[in-house]
């Protein structure tokens, strides 16, 4: 496994890897080493891992950019810093396996940008969302302006940045920031269960969902429909797809909504 900075720790549970932001004393604030470590981990997950869970140590998921590292940067250096975050978070969104974030406490600034790069977000009631960049005189730089409006809409994101509005876990769920809202203390276990479920899918299905689906959403209608048909035919042609469909016809596979 690749070497990670002290602020990250990993455990592997069968086909699932669990990556922990492990800097609770600083509320898991993201310094450069942590951002690079996240990117490197998602770019090359441990052998055999089919889904990754991301969570935070302590009382909060992530307090965003490490403000201690926010020096006066030249414009060019500021662009390079933001692009470093972009590269790292692209490894999550367009990496090799689906990512599930377990959210609790602060999910703010770059922490929300990080969560938004994951494919599934599971929130505990303590989770709260904010974009304090607005009040700190800066702008999102970790891909937030591209990813967050796709979850909640540009109008809600603009409101968060312009007014400092904080969304509660319930509000975040209603607005689309999380797909699951679970009980207190249940987030990590639920995220792991979801990741294990994802790991049982045919690899081509997971590939299609994380690589093809977001590109199709952004493509024009005709290109999107063509890409969909190609992806559908490729997935359908896989031996695993044939086995799974035969298993259903032979009454060996679960019905939808039933065990
Ligand atoms: C930090 C950071 C940080 C905490 N960088 N050190 N993000 C923010 O503007 C959020 C700033 N943080 C907070 O509002 C609060 O810390 C929390 C709501 C997240 C948590 O509150 P709390 O009461 O649990 O913790 P605390 O007492 O505020 O912080 C504990 C320690 O963590 C303290 O350090 P200490 O040495 O005094 O113990 C804090 O200074 C430290 N800490 N958050 C550095 N963010 C690619 S662009 C992205 C742009 C952004 O992300 S901007 C948003 C930055």
C-alpha cells in the first residue's frame, strides 16, 4: 500500500477500504499533505478493494482547508493550489471504485467539497454543512462550484456562500447533499454496509456508474444516448451479466425489494 501522511489512516475489511481523516485535534482540516494523500490513495487503492469508505475521526468530518496553511499566495500559486485539490478529488470521483462518505459534525468548506466528490453520502444527525469561504473573503477552490450545485442547485449554494447559511443534517438531506440520513453513531456502520453492497455488483456496472453516468449527464442528448447504448451493450456482453440474468430466470436471485 502507498505511504500516507500521519493525518490519514486506513483499514481494509475484505473488499472494502476505510480511509479515515485522522487529525481530530485540528478538526480534520486539510493541509497539502492530506489532500495529496487522499488523491494518491484513491488513485491506487489496495489490491482487491472494490469500494472505499471515507470518514473523519473525532467530533467532525472535516473543517475544510487548513487555514494555518493559508499564506499570501501569488495569483499563479493560488491557481496551482486549487488545481492540486482538483487533481486529488478527481481521483475520488473518477477513480477506480465507488466512494461512500460517512458524515458527522462539521462538513464545511473544503470538507463539503471533499464529501461532494464521493458517490454516496451518509449523514448522521450531527452533520452540518456550510461554505464559510464567503465570509472569509475567498471562494471555493476544491471543485465545489462544479460539484455542489449538481447536488443541491446553484441557488442554494449561492445562498450558503453569500449569507453563511448553515444547513442542518435534515436540511442537507432534503436539499440533496446526502442520500442517507441515519441515527446518531450509525454513519460509519451504514457506510460500510453500503460499500459492501456496492462491492457485490458486477465490476462493469460500477465502472459504468462512476465513469459513464456523469459523462453522459454532461454530454449533449444525442451523444449521451449513444454513449448509453454503447455502455449498456458492453455491460450486457459481460459473462457476469449473463450469469446474473440467468440466475434470476432460474429463481436463484433475489427479487427487487425482497431478500
Ligand atoms: C482549524 C480549522 C481549519 C479548526 N484550519 N485549523 N474552514 C473554516 O472556516 C472552518 C473553521 N473551523 C470552525 O469553524 C470550527 O473549528 C469547527 C466548527 C469546524 C469545529 O468547532 P470546534 O469548537 O469543535 O473546534 P475549534 O475549537 O474551533 O477548533 C479546534 C482546533 O482545530 C483549533 O486549534 P487549537 O490549536 O486552538 O486547538 C482550531 O484552530 C483548529 N481548526 N478548523 C486550521 N479549518 C480548496 S479551498 C477550501 C476553502 C475552505 O475550506 S475555507 C473554510 C475553512
